[in-house]
C-alpha cells in the first residue's frame, strides 16, 4: 500500500470502528471495558516476557483512567485503543520496498524467491525457479480473473491447506502479470524469518489470533474494507485458517467475506466510478501438504476440544521446507492452482464483460440488490444473507475446482477399507491401534482403486471435480506407485508402505488427513461413517 | 417503471392465487393478478368471476387481472407466486426475464419438484436473479378465504424484509400471517401434508371414522418431521401453522382437493379416472412421486408415504395399503424422531 493511502486507511478505520462501537453510552462503555478485559487477560499469559509485563502495566493504567472517566474521555480512550490496534495491523511500511516490488515485480519476485523466501533454497537445486514454473500449473478462468482485476477491485479467495499457499498465490499473481494483493497474515508468519520481511512490504497486514477483543476483529475487517474501497485488491482465505482436517473448506467465515459487499455499497454511495468488487475463488492443490502431520493432530485435538494455536510447525523450519520442495520436485509432483469464474458479492457469476449473470446466464443489474428505497444502502440482516449466498457460491466453486491426485484416492481406499474391517471401533481407537488388520491385500487395493477412480472420472465428466493427469489416465498400478512414492518421501513416517503383496498402513492419521479431501463426494464405498 | 405502482402482484389465477388477491383488494391494497390466458383475465376484469377455479364466487370489483407479465412485474415490489408445483419452473423462467434484484418473491406453492426433489424456493432461486425469497403456507382453503373466515399462515424467509413486507401486506385482514425463518420446514410442511391428506381421504372413503383419521394425521406428522429434519428443517416448524395447522385443516375438510381425491380412491375409483375428471392439479399425487424415492435414497422409513406410493403408482388396492400399514411392528411413539 502506498504511504499516503496508509495514513488515510488508518484514519478511516479508527473513525469507523470508534463510531460504531460508541453509538450509545452503554455500547461505548461495553466496548471499552470488554477490550481492556480481553487484552489484560491475553497479557496475563505473557507476564514472563518483559514486553508482556510492560504492555499489561500500560493497560492497567488505561483501565484505572477509564473507571473514573466521563463519556468524552472514555470515547478518547477507546479511540486510542482502536488506533493502537489499527497501527499494529497496518504494520511498518517501507515505501522504497513497495515501489521495488510493484514497479519491478519480476525483480522483486526474483528477490522473494531466490533470496528471502523458502524458495531461496531452490538455488541448491539446478534451475530452481524454472522447475517451479514447470510444476506449478495454473489453470481455469485466468483470463476472466485478469479482466476482473483490470475492471474493478478483486478479492481472491483461495482454499487454504498450507502456509505455502500465500507464497504460491503471490507467485501466481506474478505469473499472471498482476500486482500484489493486500493480504491478512497471521502474526507467526511475520515472525517467520523466511518471509516476514516481504509480508511487511507487499501489502500484508498483521492478524494476531490471540487477540480476542471484538474491537480488534472490527479493526481487521474494516481495514480490509477500506483498502477495497481505495481499489486495493485483497486476498482472503475464507476458511479463516488452514484446513485442519484436510477437507476442502465447506464453512466459510462470513465477517471478512462480507467486506466486499460493504465496500461495494460504500463505493456506490460515494459515486466511485469503479465501484465493483468481484470475488475470485481458487483452489490450491497439493499431492502432499507440508504441515499435514501437525494439522491433522490439531484437528483430532479440536474434535476432542483441546485445540491450540499452532505457532511452531513445519513451515517455521527452513530445512523441512527445503526438503518438502525438493522432494516434490524429484517426484515431478505438480501443484495445481485452479481459478474459478469470478463472482459478484451476491454469489452470481460474472462474465468477461463484467456483467453479473443469473443461473440461466441472463444479465443482472447487481446495483438493485442493495437499493434501500431508490438509493444504495445498508441493511445488516439483508447483507448478512447476501454474504451467505456468496459463501455458498464459493463453496460450490471450491468443490467443482478441487484437483485430486493419487494420494487422495489411495488414502480414501485404504482408510475406508480399514473402517470396513473394524466396524465396531471408534475413530480414535482405529487411528491409534490400526484395528485387527495391519495390512490390506494388494489385489483388493487395486480392485478398489479402479472402482473409485471410475466414480471419480464420472464426477469429473459431470463437472463436479477435477483429476490430475496421473489419476485420470494412469493404470491402477501406476496410481498406487505414485501415491506410495509421495507418501514415502517426505513425512516423518510413511503413511503407507508396500510389503510384498500387502499394503501396510503405518500412519493412519495421515491417511485420514489425505482421504478427508474426498469426503462428502458420494464415492464408493457408501455408508461408512467418516 | 416505478416499483410502487402496485403493492403486490399475485402470479397465478388458480383458486388460491385468486383468493389471496381478493383478500388484499378488500384490504385496499393495490394488487394485480397475473393469469396466463387472456380470456381468464377478461372474465376477472369484466365479470368479477373465475368460474373454473372458484365457481360461484364473486370477486371484488377492484381486482384487476392481466396476462402481461413484464409490465405487471415491473410495477410491483413483491410477487406472490401461486401456480401449481409442476408449472412453477416454467413460470419462474418467464419471471426470470423481468424480475430484478430488489424484488421480493413469496411463493404459496405446496409441492416438491418431481425428479429433482427441489423445493419451490430452490426452483425460484435457479430460474430468477431474486435472492429475497420466502414461502407462505398454512391452513388456507381457498373457499374459506373467499368467504372471509378468520385464518392464519406462516411466511418464512431468511430475509426479514420479506417477512415484514408480507406481514404488513396482510395486516388488518382476516388472514393472520405469522413470521419465521425456516423456509425449508415451511415448504416441507406445505408439501408433505398433501400426501397425508390423500391418506386421510382414503381412510374416510373406506368408511373408517375419526380414530383412524387421527392415527393417520398424528403418525403423518411424525413422518413429515422426520423427512423435514433430514432435509434441513427445524423440527419446531411442524408444530406450527405450516405443519400441524395445515395438516388438521386439509385432513379433516371436505373442501381439500387432496382429501377429495383420497376419498374417491378409498371408494375404489381409479386414479387416472379421478384425475381426468378434475379441472385442477392434485399436489398430493406429484408430491408422493417426489418424496417417496427421495426418502428411500435418504434411508428414511416413511410407512404412510410408502403406502400411498403403492396405492397411487404400484397397483395396490386401498385394502393392500391398509393391511401393510397395520402389519408393521409398533415401536416407541417418538423414537424415530430426532430433534434438530
């Protein structure tokens, strides 16, 4: 973001959030004391750090003042708190770097990929970047995406499986010749020495998931909204966080997603000549996920209600990232980014001329959705429902455009077979013990692979999913070999191993993780609970 | 064209659409009635009659009918869609040419689309650009509405604006419209009760009394709720006007078309002959055709639906259907109903 815009954005954010939070004296008091309470609670846990103690002391001073203050002073204190959050979210900004990265994108990306990012490590592999070019396949509605960027403001909404996603999404923008997008990244990524530097300077803003105050979340949302109004394209991960289970997101966070509509209505009201906000879903598909082990562990803990915030995973260990990338290259494993048709903020598809279309392909005047009387306006309940419609359309796009590989199919086949063999065993015991059968007969695996693959081909023919080339065209022997090779090379324990004419299931958590991507697809065998 | 020329447009000049439009005109609302055939529009406008669907009833003088859809749609902010379920997709596609994003669409169609198993609001969503869609349903027999008897209904929509605008449209009249958000439950209740009404009619036709009807209505309500919850409804909706309310009226009233058809079936007449003798659609027949296979695919046990499907489409006699129902094992009364 340009420096002058940063000041404007900050001022707008502080103004809007403070105004909304202090509409009545009761609201003002509640917002102020809730924020102080949440922040003090968070900082209590940071007492062991000097910075934590200092911040806590500062909040206690504000609390003491707030207790004695009248409405005017309380409002000033709230504004201060909001201002603090907003400045922190917007981060430090170095305009020189911004110009370097936007005016000379290729140079900046060379820097990003060869100097600072995990991909610097690719230098150790001959012709690293060109191999990334070969192995990253970008397909789908890329032209429509570019036109949407040229015509209005775009929110890119990818699926989220790995921290690698941000790098790959950034790289996709570069490959398509598009400018960097504003992007909310977890604080842990800013602390990550590999990409933190660029996070600061490529339009990324900070999201601290430990901050629970409602006002803080308002600041984040408003920040995204104001940048959209100023014409900055945004990237949201609409699932909110990386998919823990391995499944493609089917429930999206509506709060941030709704900011596209908010920006559209505000732009219409302000007479902005380019008011349109277009949402572009895309799926990022890997055969292997760098952080799979940590994510599925967290998923299982969440199901058991002891979820935590992952601060230290595979992504924070450069050597693991390097191993991961080089193994993928050795296997010539393709990463697919598939761009879906752009949507308007109401979930309608948008054509190449920028017109919204109904399900029958007829042009729709989208401005009419937001009329209040004769003029565009807000209606919180209506707008929430519109955002639900948008979320539904994104989820559908994710489903249609998810690309499956051999690992997903083989994990599905083996895990379902395991469940069939152990009908009385609950999921946790099955994962821990593996049940009665330590291995699956190879011939049975081939037979099932063929059957499920046929069902997947039919799904693809009906436009309901996508298959990568090996999965679509390889025979079942090649398919299984490809999946085993992937599962063997990177994870600490191979999820699955071949021993003679048997398949040994070694890490069932990983099998669960990879097969979850195929859940709810109506594939055989039916009737086995996940 | 200004959206304010009319308060509402009723789309469909069958018995229910005409009765609703008449109610609204009597309340002083600016309402037009869209009918497909020009001669029907002429009959309404010149003679204040709709003899085919409401024989013997005089319509209010202020009720204007039209067969010009785009002009009527352009002048109304709210459309009340009242066409038979099997015609809805075609009419909705026509509406799709002229409906815009600020239109409110409320349908009063009690059916489920055959083959696709889609609810009527889903059909409207697919065929138009409208998002603000709702469903109005309840015990609303058209002749009683025409006679001005007090009645109630529920309008459900995820958009509060739809609920509030519909409620204020009917405000002050004899039809009390309650609000809700459970569109699925409201639609399922309205459609499903037709099957049970057919079954209650069959029992009456076979000469059984009030005990049998109550048994069918109560167990039918359970099947309705089981099916509804399986497709995403809120179970409590079935305790309201769109559930038990509609079921009571339609299963006990001789005015109900589904009940009438069931009664003739119970007396041993053949379905084809009955349908050929009627001017209007019998929603219970198409709803049974839609619900039975869907229930099977969902693994739901719905014995009354099963029996009605056998009777309507598989050559079962009323006696066969009864014997099969009576031979089923009895379990706990509420054991098959899962709440939420």
